[in-house]
């Protein structure tokens, strides 16, 4: 969009912002911009579509704010004019579509309901809007499915809590060391499942004091390819408060992805293929391998942590693994960084004690 009514669209946009700041009413804007009504409406229409395309450019929240602001101006400027019914419905439908595909996965039912609301407004405006009809049908089906999933999650969470408490009680009473070790392994898997349920809903952390050394030792030994030589502890031992489930998910996925990298590249898994280091003083966890490192293209804009990004035969079959890692770390106030070093990849998780 370069010209509107023979005028530069950038100049129009700049002047428009100033007029809005001064409190000029929408219905008076086009005259203040020295445009005819149709040119002004076309400008807003094209501006909305452009903002929709570049919705992530300055961050999703800012992009959505701008798109909604432009749409509201368009609707106000065309209000009550039957000649714009179809175009009003189109933009409403596009807004519903935009909300669904950009924010509903984070907002859950709230996002889907907002998307449905815009599609219903589009149909109220134009009953023959086939795009809105089709999308509304899809979203209502999706909403019903999500409600069923949420109910399943609630029921499953209750069952998981029951199993966790039951197994924990059995561990305390068990005197046979072999059976106790098996129960501890079952308990850890239950915690991982519970953590994944919470992650999918974006739940905040459940902090508790954790014996880090015991947790890391059990984690390392749960992989047949690793032994105690894979674990290094630095600093003076002390109580650390973390979300146990989220921490296990993050570290387990990093280790699993590293082992997958060895296999996918045909690199022999020899003595100490992975080193896991924890530093009490810096509250950092470091996972390092020698599996060839991360491909350069996956480093661009942190694509490595995007869901379903894959690099077969390169670093690893990422899938959802590293996306879960990043989510699990950030939800408990931490950060994660990575680099290639000594023929392999090195991931560093940093936890901020002030967040606990």
C-alpha cells in the first residue's frame, strides 16, 4: 500500500495517528485527511490486511492491538452504510480467523470464544458470508472438542494426583531396595506426566524444596547410555526451590534429544556421551554432548525451540521436545541458551533465585 487517493500512505498514517491523539472523531477523520470517504475506508481496509500479514513484526500483542484499532475505525467509519456490508463482514471474519490462529492456543477457551464472537458478528452483518459460515462451524466443533479435552485433563489430573500420592506412600513403607527403586522410577514418570499436563495449559510453577543432587542422579541413571560419571556438581550443597516436574521435563528432553542426535548422525555413543553439570552458586544446569552440534539455520530467530522444527541427519529430530524445554524453563522464571562447542551442542539453563 503506497498511494491512497493520490497521497502517500505513510504520510496519511502519520497524520492519522496525530488526529486520533487529538481526539478527532472517526467520522470526521477522512475530511481532516483531505480524502473522500471511499479512499479513507479503502486505506483502513488495506491497512488492516497489512497489519494482519505482519502481525508478529513488533510482537504479537502490539500487532493485535494495532489490527483491532484499525478494524474498529473501519467499522465506525462504515457504520449504518449498507454499501459496505460485505466488506465489513469480510474484515470481521478475518479478525476472528486471526484471533483463532494466533492467540487461542495461549488463551484457551477465552481465545476461541472471542474468535467465534467475531465470526458471528460477520454473519449478523452478511448471512451469505461463506468464509465466516465455514470457519464458525469449524471453531464450534473445535470449542466442543477443547471443552471435552479440558474435562479429560481435569479428570486425568485427579487420577495422576491419586497415583502420585499412592506411590509416594508405598515408597516410604517399602523395605525391599529393588522394589523401592522401581517405585521411584514409576513416581518420576508420574511427575513427568503431571508436568506435561500443566505445561499444555501454561500453568505457573509449583515451587518446592528439592534435593537437586538426588534428582539429577536419578535422572542420569534412568538413561541406560549414562552413568554417574555423566554428572558433575559444583559449589556448596544447599536447599534449592524449583518446580520439580518442570525441571525434570526440561533436562530429560535435553538429554533425550542429545542421544537422538548421536543416533540420527550415526555417531557412536561412547563413554560419557553427555555431561550434565549443576552449579549451586550460579544456579545453572549445563547439558553438553559431542553429537555434531546445532545446524546454523536452526539458530536463526531461535527456530530450534519452535514446535515441530526438525533437522534429520543434522542435530536432532526436535519435534516438540525443545519447545517443551523452553516453556518449562521460562514458566519458572528461568532462561535457556545454547551454542556449539567442542564438536557438540551445549545448553545452559539459568534459574533466577529471586523468582522463588
